[in-house]
C-alpha cells in the first residue's frame, strides 16, 4: 500500500464517520419528535409517519419504549 492509498483510505474513513454521525443525529432527533407527538396524544401513527417521514415500525418502537417507562 502506498502513502497515497493510505491517505485516500483515511479520508474515506473520515467521510464515512461523518455521514454516520449525521444519520445518528437525525435519527435521534426523529425519535424525540415522534416521542413528543405520541405523548401529545393528538396524532395517529399514520399522521406521525407522514409528518416526520419515518416508518410505522419506527413509531411503534418509540411507542413501545414509552410503554416500558
């Protein structure tokens, strides 16, 4: 492996880490928004999915977490 190859691999690793961090942050924010919408008791699962662009499975996971607490 050349020095140039190492630099490219290092840069790709950093870019992937940044992308994963952004996705994790977005997922955490979605979780918080869905949680608040469920707690308000004013929205259906379908409405929450439509407004937040998450799956029904995601909403049900958040709902299950709330039911455990």
